[in-house]
C-alpha cells in the first residue's frame, strides 16, 4: 500500500521557488496519512498545531529567506524516542522541515517488530501481513508508504536499518558524534545513533547534512578512487548451534549489488565477516542497553510487557550486576577484541567497506508480538536480522539501501536490501556506494543493464 510522493529535495525546491507552499505540502501529507495510516498504524500522534505553525512560519518568510532553507516545507515524521526540541530534530526544523507526527516504536525500542498494547501493530506497506520491522518501524512505514518523504529514527542494534530494509527504503546510521544524538540510557549504552529515513540516497544525504551541520554531506559524489569492498553473505551469528540461515533472495541482493559495483570498476572481494568470540556479546550489550533505558525513563518492571521485562531483567541482573565476574568490563573487552578482529580481517583482505545482505529473510508476520514470550520475540528479531548488530557494537557507520526484489509468502512484491558498513568517518564513502547501487539498479530496472546470473 504505497502512494507516490515527491522526494524531499523536490518539495523543498518547489517551496523555495514559490511554486508551492509549506501549508500545501503539509495538507497533502495529512491527506495521505488519513487515507493510509488507519491500516498501517505508523503514527501514534499527529502534530496538527506544531505542523501548522511550522508551515505558516516557512510561508511567511520572504523569497530570500526561503532560499536558505534546505528542507523548506518538507513533511517530517519523528520517532517517539525524541521530542521536537531534541538536538537531533531542531536542525531539521530550523531548515524548514514541517513536523507532521510521532511514529510508533516497540516498548523501549527493544524489538525488531513494531507493535504494542497501547498502539497496536505497525504493518508493512508492501504486504500488510508482515511487520514493518523495528524499532523505527513507524518511521519506515510512514516513508515507504509515501505518507511523508522524510522521517527520523534511531538505531541501537539495527533499529534504523532493519525497518528500512523490511520496507525497501534508504537509511544511514552515522558513527558516534556525527549527529547530536540524545537518547535514553546514555544513548542505549553508547550503542545508538539517530539518523534519517527516506526513499532516495539523495534525500538521506540531504537530511544527514542538516542533522550533522555539515552541508558537504548533501553532495553525494562518486565513490572515492581505490575503494575496495568486502562481500560477505554468511551470517556472523548463531542461534543455538547453527548459523542463522540467510535466505536466497537476500544473498542474491548482496551479490547483485556487488555486480553493480564491479560494473563501475570497483574491486569487490569475498571475505567472511568475523563474529564475536564471546557468543553472548550481542545479547549482553542489547539487554544492558534496554535496562539502562528503562532506568533512565523510570519505567518500572510492572509497567513492562513480559518479554521486555525479561529482557531488562537479564540486562540488569545478569549482564551488568550479576552473572559476569566484572560486569560491563567483560563486555568492553569482548567488544575491543571483536573490533580488532574485524579490522585485521579488513586489512588482510585489503577492503575499506563491508557489503552484506541487510536482512536474512522477509520480516516476521504482523501480529501481537507484545503478547508473546521473550524467547519467541528474541528468536524472531535475530532470525531475520543477524547482520545489523555489528556496526552498533563497533560504533561504525552503516547504511541500508534497496537492491533487488523478492516475493512475500502472500505473493506480494517486496524490495530486498543490502547493508554497507565502514570504519569511523566513512559516511561520505557509504553514501557514494549506496548512490552507485541505487543509480545502477534504476538503470537496470529500465532495461539498460542485464544482471542475469549474478
């Protein structure tokens, strides 16, 4: 269930030139929301008064003032984890973006599926029988459906990249310090960063440039010369004794992206992505982050869903103050060991960026996961997203960009996506690679490139 909507850059250009007004842009977005959101449940709250005031303020500026607003009149959806005065949102509003509404997330942003007792189930615009992913599922569904061209979310273990890939849109999780993130639990124990979601790489780059206060990021150039890419399609984590199975459409997407990059004379080499030597590192960091966020928000255990309560208790009693000899110190050492191993693997292969499938399978079904057990939610989240936690634990930037397509169990067409992970400071390179994949894929869909057999 998608509706065409202009890219953020085109909306801003029209408002700056006077061809359209911010109020008209807001009204169009609200009309799309009224039509689509009753089924998708992407928004928890509409910001009528704030949106009207912001649009009126843009329209009241003279032509010279509007010309300096890079996001003039662009409807913006905001994840429920941040407020409009948050330092990560304020620059977007100052650039002329118009806040439309607050988007849904699972409790404490814990899970890879977005649903709750209070708000219900957020559904995938491509197939309403499937989840939109999580935890920024509301933001992803709002953009993928065309309700808004731009949204903000955050990413603690993949919470931007998972729903972006599930819904077939673009996002970037920047590295620490690139944008002024302020999230609960000391940014989820320093795992989480905020970032934009949009339908195009150009819109993501534009929004990131505003959020970061770095205008140069908006200009996506060619891939830097000499960039080498490491391709890995094998899951880096296990569930029980076995590696998570990566389904063929997602493996194919990564190989198609590699072929597109090779067609641009980039070197792509196959090399396995290292996995943590300590098998519970990801679980320890994940549960501890949720425990920190709950304490920061003063959310008592009695107010939590049972699956989230179990998760927070593990983080609080086992991985922070109990079962590990030295609490967080063990996990810090394990994180450093993993970082060292990943860097050595990159150096040995001579690569600058990792290319992987973004997910391992289609999203889980859209259902009341909040009523199910901790184990079932854990399994569902990790089963279709084994590739995303690495970038958070390392503190490295990462992107999700659509590439290829598959068919859902209901027979619906669904985009597949790939992930790009780079060392600290590589946001410009990731954007350039994502743009190359996006452009080549668009040419291919027009019949100009044949990817058969990749």
